[in-house]
C-alpha cells in the first residue's frame, strides 16, 4: 500500500498494514521553513510557495498526507476580515472582527473561492495533487460555523449571544455553513482527498450541552454535504463531546493530548477513527528520541489510527522530532514492503 492508501484507509478505521502517520493541521516549524527555503507569510499568500512548503510534510518529514492551509484565516479573510499574516515566528491573527453586532444579514460573496485568500490554497491543492497525489493523501482544510462566528463577530460577542439570543446564533451559523460548504467543495474539486473540519468548540468556550444544541446537527449535515472523508479537529479536553461526535457520521476525530489516549479510544468506539493525541509541548517540541518512541508505542497499543501531533505544531519545535515520530511508526512495517 502506498502512503496515500494507508492514510485514507486509516481515517476510515479500516485495517492497515502499519499505523498511518499524519496530521489534520499544520506541521510547519521555523526550522522546516529554513530547511525548505520557503517561509511565512509568503507561504500563506503564494500558491507555489504554499505547495512547496506543504510538500515537505512528506518529502522531508515522511508523513502520509500533505495539508497546505497552515492558518485558520483563509475563508474569513475572503469574507473581509482583516488579517495579519504573521512571519517566520508568528502564525496569522485577525486584527478585529468584521462585524460589531451579531446578525445573519451579512453578505456572502458569490465569488468567495475566487478571492485570493481562498484562490491561493485552491491552486496549491491542485499543484500538490499533480505532484504528489498518486503517492500521498492531499488534505484540505475548512472551518465550521462556530469558528467562523468568532472571526466575523468576535469571540465575546458570539459567546454572549449563545446565552442571550440562541435563535440568532442558529441563524448566523446557518448562513456561515454556506461558506464552509462552498470552500470545502472547491477544495474537493481542486483535488483534496479529505478535509480537515476545524471548529473551535473546546470545553472552555462551548459546553457539551452547547455542542449538542448548536453543533451536533450542523456537523452531521456537513458530513452529508461534503463528499469526502472529514477529519474533525477540536482543541482541548473533548472527552465530554466525543460521544456526540460519534453521532455525526464524521469519519475521523483529531484529538488533543488533554484527553488520555485510552479514554479517547474507549469513547470513540470502533467506527470513529482517531488521529493525533501526541503532545506538542512534551513530545514534539521537547521530546527525546526515547520519549518519542515511547509515545508512539503507547498510541499504537491503544489503537490510534493515525499517529501524529495533537494540533498545529509549534513553530519553535524541531522538525527532526517529527521525522523521528515517523521513523518510529514505520518500524511497525518498513515502507518498502508496502509500496
């Protein structure tokens, strides 16, 4: 099996001859940018540079997938949010919300996928599909209506409205779903084999009751409307909502190390694939070869389908630790026996 086949089987919780290794989020580090010769912010804004840096996830690190959308801001920037695209040491950040008050009467541009913040990653996906698509999985990334609500209206305004005017929040998220679906379908057309669905509904910002009330049905709907496997990513301790995530039909959950690995596996059951769970701080950034090997062995023993970091890798992590993680996974079965 090629790396692409291993990854796509693993995210569907299907048998694989070795553990898949990959990530639904960014694996870019400052020293990887230096190694490749492509850096932020250019890699957010130039399709060729974005594709080159994303390809290093396989050509340098050895991951079974590549994913070129390194930030959380592309569709929000296309909507009109003002974004600081960062630099070699800083990820992008929004400068201010697009709207001051929560209301569903905002315009969604008909040409959203053609606007540069979306058009650049779409071109990068096409380049990656042409160059690596027969060998590795090409993964896109979209953000759900909860995260887009933060970006458009501001975190405080959005969260207060969930308490004071939940009907308005539902109306807003219904509108924002069109953004998620439009950008997702455009990425599939550009060659994405699967999509990361990021939604920042972590426990400290979204109770399990709020997840069930506001997001369960919408995430299930996204699974129905987007014709490819979805990799749902939610940061933080999500143990209280994994049982709800199982109900969405989403194929794979990318989980945080704040959820103990055996707990995540038990809550997910046999049909929801699990990815990640390796601590960025303790293992990816600060780990030794011995501690990385121990973490990989623990993940494999627990039945994690895709071994990899819990979230976007810190920029100050050493890329060689990511390569060590890959090498430890491959000891389960040499790559030469799988192609």
